[in-house]
């Protein structure tokens, strides 16, 4: 069933700050994906200061992927947005990011190849990850080879389902078509109990946010929004690490 590049499967945790990165990496994550505003948007481009702080916390550039997404909503971008993403990619790379996470589509529902070429060029050789925009496509497995030609090193996918555990048939197909060319990272509602099945499906990496709710006791006032926020939970990360290690022993 497996179609991955190797038996080494990475554990990636989505984090929003340096504290989250430290928690994730100390609990067993191989790398983190840094973004901001995960709740409600799926993540947006983090600030320059946050990138610097997370890179310092991680200690190595290859342990940090930076999401570059200029706004919430869909993935069809105009010329100004494409230029902004290019500039943000260059800045993240200059600061030391080991990978950038991007994705763009056309109005007709295909990959925006021109945007991807520009962004791969802006990445200057660091890994380019195509995010879950791929899950909007009718046949994501069919474009794996083309993404490789566009400079993409791995894709993040739930197999088109809300949760990746429900998208396993598509993940299997993508992994088989991608083997030897591009990595397939399973993500989207991943729980530790799902990891063994995702490994068997051929995923080269598993991705989860491992978030838990926290409350700020200080008043936010009418302009501060909700008093609640989310933090990275080391217990969830450690559980995911244990699940992944156990799954790999059976491969």
C-alpha cells in the first residue's frame, strides 16, 4: 500500500509563535509550519518578528516551514497579491526559513502555474510546499508530476476530505503517483489515532496543529475580540510522536 519516498516519515506541527515551536519540537516534532490566525482562517503569513523568533527557537532552518498566504478565503489571487506573496517569500527565505508553504489556483479551478513559477523562483532553492488548495481540485493526483516541474517539493493534503483519515483513498493514489518525485504530507483534522493509517497509505509526513484552548484573564475590552486563544499542546504532540514511532516499526 505504501508509495512513499522512504520509511522515514516526518511529524510536522502547525504553530503560531516561538513558544508553540519550542513546545512542539521538545515533544518530538521533526519540524513546524509557522503561520498566524489559524483559528477561523486556516492560517495566514506570520510577521517578520515571529519568523525570526521561531527560527531562533528551532535552531535549524530545516525545522521551520513558513506559510505565505496573504488573506483568508479562496486561492485565486490577483497581480498585487501574487507580487506580495513573492516579496514575503523572499523575506522569509532571507530570514532563514527552510521551506515556504504556498498555493494558487485559477478561476477555472486549476493550478495557477505562472504564480507558482514566480514563487518557486522567489524561494531561491528552499523547499516549496503546495498547501491544501490542492484539496479543491477534482483529481489532485493527476497534477503531482506537474507540480514537481513547477518546483514543488511536497504537498499538504487531506485527500480532498475535511479530515485526512476520510481521504485515505485519494492519499494512496497521490502517494503512488508521486513516489520518487514529490513528498505527500497528510494533514487536515489529524488525530494521533489516525497516524498509523496515514503511514500505511504512503504519507511521507503527517501534519497536525495540536492546539488546545487557553484563556487570557485580562480584559480584552470591546475592541480586543475574544478573550480565548489557542496554544500548542505538548501532550498532543507527544502522543502523535508515539503513534508515528509505533506505526513506523510496523512498516
